[in-house]
C-alpha cells in the first residue's frame, strides 16, 4: 500500500521529511521517497508495511491532520493498491 503526501514545504530537506514520516507512522512506514525537494511541487511517496485493507485510508486520515514545518499536509491513499494491480492483469471475461 502506498500513500502520497502533498504540500511538503519547500524549506524541508529529504531527511526532514523522512524523519517526520518515521516519527508519525512508526513501523507502518516501510519506505519513504521524496520528490522535487526544495520546490513547490515537493511530495512524498510512502510505502506502508501492511497488507490489511483500509489501513492505508486510516493512516492517510490520521496523517492528514498533521503539520510539517507549519504547513498542513494533504495525504491520499491508493485504494486497494494490490487488488487494483491484480485486476488489471486478468482478462476482461474473468473480472
């Protein structure tokens, strides 16, 4: 499962974003990749360490209320990340 975190402040370094995510999500944060650091398009992709349905949505809602360097984060979860990928590989007659 993956989350996307938008509104990452331009003033934050990649390390600051990773530390923040690890602190807020603990063991759920399996991996953090930060893109466009130092720009107005800065955002992060978080790989969650869970295969349980709806965990991504719950974690996204919780993280949505957090602020990083005074900026409110916008967070979205990919619904049913694994199922969507599996469905796309099945023939249309099986779906």
